[in-house]
């Protein structure tokens, strides 16, 4: 089942659609609670021998908690329930009644090593208050003492849409029902591991799709035993302006570690020596200074071109980008300064890119400059803001960040939530551009190339294990492992797992 990324409103609408289609709301609650209980046993089985505490709230999230409590009690675990607020919805009241005889109610809970947060769900807004806030404070104290905290759907106090989380629970595991909430992807630090469980909501193709390993590997072209360098395609990289040879080096190395057949890197004259020394497997040329050179080194040779890593911003580089795109109709990835030189002039960029598979990879500030908006708006509307630009330009837009969101010209949206803060350093985008350029050369599919590149880029960072002390060289060295990882697919009802992010 595809995993969709949803806002609070979209989550509620999916529930309503399932109920209107004939699934009773209490059945959805029972499926959610059962999936969560089974995941808690899988993850924390040994610790649960000392007991489990479930903190319940007044709504259906509290009802999910009562299902968990009853199921764990019937499995033979000692379960205590702390009612921060009385159950108020009909389904929650019914599940409380069903579970009550098997649990301890509001006792001393100091014995338990596993604590379940079932206070507030996706409908919660604003900072928690009163008894709910007191329960959250108790759970966070337990977490600091080494107890394991499991949140149902979202950590209580986390806004499921915006990720605002003042006063929220800090969880070790969040079991999300029916999909993944936007807010949990924006506030990974307080969610721990995120597990998405299928509760029978069906699919909603108009919503963003969370990219996972199976999706990525189903779209990678196979490299057969007898594949030669021509079949693995040719990639041209145009960048490396004065003082910025390193960006071109990183993009080139990433392409070479992503399976390209041949890469030619074209840089400013003073940087050719640096590129030759740093990337001996690549061809190195100077920036083409006329149409003939552009055709020889790019248009008539390359299967795709990456323009931008360390390019610099000047009239000269704007003219270079225009010359390359005019001379060649090959698929293109535009990054960094190749976008900045068109700030506020998206119409010209659209005309230059027309008729080819193309991908632009802005971060929030670059996107804001190109789209004539502000960074605050881009960040606040991360999951939606790129659709109009992708349609207007006729290209795929990869909006970098945590998470990364990919917008296709046809309106489809893809989300990659892999990676760590180790990627928050200068040059990370250059690696991504080299990976994406390789895939675009091999597939001619800009959206799939963008999503696969973002996922593999992030997965390589996760393999590094740490944030502080990790460099982009470490990420490069981890790329082969990310490309060739063998990972067991989760068993139903689990749809996907996202690891806890490292500090």
C-alpha cells in the first residue's frame, strides 16, 4: 500500500471517506490500536515484562490507547492506565469499557519501563494545558529516566500539519495510522522512529507519496553484466567558477559513485588542474566559449547535463547557461547558481528548458528568489508551494530540505524523508546534483530521478551514523552501500519505517 503524507485535515478526510464507504469508525480505532500494540511488543517486548503504562486523553486518540491497553493486557502484560481526561467520544467510551476489567486504573506507575502516549491526536492545536500538559510532563520525565515512550499517531502536543511542538511529548517510537503526518516529518527530533501502519483507508493518489526503498529500486535501470560505458550513459557537468572548484569535484565524484558511464566536467580555465587532480576518472574541459565547443563537448556528446555546482553569478555565467541550454536539447538538471542567475526571470528559464526532461533543485531561498516569494512562505507551505512553479516552468521541482519534496509538472508530489543533519553543510546539494544527473541520463525521467536521488543521498548520510564529525567525503563513501542495500520489506500492517534521527 502506498504511504501518503497528510495534513491533519487530510487525515480526517481520509477517515471520513473510509467510514462513508462502510467501515465503522470503531473498526478503524480497533485496527489502529491492534497495529500499535503489535508494534510495541515487537520493539519493546523484553522491557514490557516490567509493565506498561498508557496515558489516555478524551478523544479518539485516547480510544486508540484503550485498544492498546486491552490488547496488551490480554496478551499477559501488566498494564496500567492513567486517565488524564475522561473518555468522551462514543468509540473511546466503548473501548474503555471493553478494556477496563483487565487493567489497573491510575495506580502508582513507577514500575513500568514502557509508556504509551494516547493523549492527543491529529486534531490537536496549540500548546497543551491542564491535566494533559501534566501528563506530558510526566512522560517526558520518564523518557529522560530511560523509559521508552510510544506515541500513537503523533506525539501529543505536536501539530500534525505544521510540526509546531511546544510542550509536546518526546517519543522513542511514533506509530502513525494510515499514512505519515506532515508534522512528524517536520519535527523528527521528537518522534523517534516513525512506523506507518495500514488501517484500511485505501489509497489517495492526489496526496503526496512517501518514497521508500521499494519505490526507488523499482525505478533504477538494471546494469547488466555486459553493460559498457556507453550504455551507462554520458553526463556533462558545468560548474566550478572562480574559487569554487570543490563544488564541481563533489558533483563529479557523486556521479561516478552513482553508476555513470562517463562524466565530463566543464569548469573555468583556472580550475581545470584542480579537477584533473581530484577526479582522474572524469574528462575535464574548460567552459565552452562558442556554439561549436558547446555542441562538441555537451550537445553532441552528453545524455544529460548538470549545470550549476559552483558556477558563480555573473553576466558571463548567465550567458554560459543560456548557451548550453540553447545548443542542446538533452535532459538537464539545474542547481544553485544556474537558478540564481534567473532570479525573478522564470519565464526566460521556462523557454530555455522547454521540450526536454528537466529538473531544478532549489533550496528554500533559491526557490523564493525564482518564484518571487519569501523564504517564510516557502517553508510554511513546503508540501504545496512547488506545484504552481513546476506547472509554470514545465519541469520537475525538487525543493531541498527536511523533508525534500518533489513536484512534477502533472501535479504529482513525492516526499523523501531520509537523511540526517549531516547533509546540512555546503556542498551537499552538489552531491545531490551529481546523483540526479546520472539517473536522468539513464532514465530520461526527471521526477523519478529526483526522488531516487534524494532518497539515496539521504540514505547514504544515515549510514554514516553521526552528524557532528561526518563530512561529505563520508557520504560519498557510503553511496555504494546505499545503492546496494538489501533491506527486508515490512510485514503488513506496517507500510514503512523511518529511523529515529541521530543527534
